């Protein structure tokens, strides 16, 4: 399982979810986040990972932001 996090706050949320899944259900996973990630980049990563790793579950953590 792979968690793709858009920003630092989402990375923290993804790590918490990862720990719960590992502790309670023994499901391994890894969190991927870089400062340069944005929503569009995450969506492109999902497309790429889904083609390359069909057997792996992908969880994207993206928050919804409203501009001013």
C-alpha cells in the first residue's frame, strides 16, 4: 500500500492512518511526500502507479482548498 500526500499536514494524516493500519490490521504501507507535490502532480502519480503497480493499493491524501 502506498500513501501519496499532497502537503505536510496531509503527510501527518497519512502517517497516522498508516500506523493504525499497521498496528490493528498488520497492513504494511509507505508514505510518499515531497515539498514540490501538488494536487495535479499527485493525480499524475496515481495514474503512473496504477499502471505500473496494479496489485498495490494507492491512497491519495489531498485536501480541498478554496481560494479567496
